């Protein structure tokens, strides 16, 4: 499925169809890509402004990293669809096929790994939302905050999609490793988001 070349309407229509793909993982990747795009916009609106001259270098870093994330997340959206298709194909094999269980388990691992990539990217976006929220152009501060909300939502989407696949994976070592790493990411995301929320309150963007 070529998500990159779909219109917004085409993508929404496709999600709404009576089909499991594109599902939450792909949608989460698109949401995260929008978060990166918004954050990139804030950095662009900050660079070149005399008032923010002290932050030009760090805003350039935001631009570079958000550009990378945007492109990677579009790839993740398509990888998520492909991974789910593999799971479905594996489950459709005859139950007496000696390779069925092995293929089911390997496809489930891949289906867990793809949203884990999304989780990492969502965390990375929040790291740079922290920068734009604190030092970005104040005229675009609501966009920096919006980007952080989208990134946090994308992280939770990724977490749900990792966990639902882990439930069916029999490799305990694999499951424990992913649970541990996911918890570490969750704690990091919580810390970043909490810091941004404090600035939101300080700037009276909450009622």
C-alpha cells in the first residue's frame, strides 16, 4: 500500500473500510509524522528571527531530526501494513502444516517490532518538542504544544500495538526484553511530556 502517495481523503477512506489494514499502527505512524511536521514548522518559524538568534543552532538540529523522523515514519506506516499481512497469511495456513507455528511466531515478532520503531520515533519527537516548546518562536508555541500531544498519542498507540502482539508470542525471553525496553521508553516519554506540560501551564495554555 503506497501511503506516501495517497491523499488525506484516500487514506481516511482506506482506514474506514471493513479491513484490518491500515490499522492503529499505520495510523499512529501518520500521527507521529504530523507531530514531526508541526515541530519542524515551529523550528522553521524560529530560525532567522533576531529575537531567537541564540537558538539558531539547536533549531537547525530540530529541523534535521524532524525531517528524518517524517520520512522514517512514512516507511513505518507501510511496514506496519506489510507486517500485519504476514501475520494473517501465517494464520491462514493449514493447521497441520509443520511450518505454520514457526511462521506465525516469526510474523508476530515482526508485527511487534514495527510499532516498537514507532515508539522510539515518538520518543525522539517529544525530545525535540521539548526544545521548541521552551525556545521556539512564541507566536507558534501552540503548534509546539500540539506536536507534543500528537507525539504522546502516537507513543501510546505504538505501545498498544506492541503489547497486543506480545500476548501471542511464546518466546518468553523476547517478550520480557520488549516489555522492559517499552517500560523504559514509557518512563522517558512521561518525563518529557511532564516537563512540556509544566511550560504549558506556565504560559497559561490550560484552563
